[in-house]
C-alpha cells in the first residue's frame, strides 16, 4: 500500500456519498477519514512516501480530510504538523 492508494480509497468512499453533505454526514465522513488517513499512512513503508504534512495537505485539498470535522486529528494536530513540517 502507498499513500496514493490511501487517497484513492478515500476518494472512492467519498464518491459513493451525495455531492453535498449535510452536517451529520460531513462529521461522519471526516471523522472516519481523519482516523484512517493517519492510521494507514503510518502503516506504509517510509521509503518513497511524501512527508505526512504533504500527504495531509493533499487529502485536505482533495476534499478527503477536513480538520474542522475530524475529532481525532483536528486543528491542534494540523497546526502542530504545519509547525514541525513532519
């Protein structure tokens, strides 16, 4: 598994949902993706993968992660990630 596979998997899950999510669906999806995004990333081989920061920013940009709606990895975690660059 690679980080690219993780993003494709989450994109598939997102594509199965309605284009516009209500607050409850948004919370459920981003809470789910916020947990699995980081868990699966840490299970990939360190060689050849981008930094966690780049990975998370791409997921956020692609609409697969949103710290506002994710409980496990919310704003504080993202700010720490941005400051450390890891």
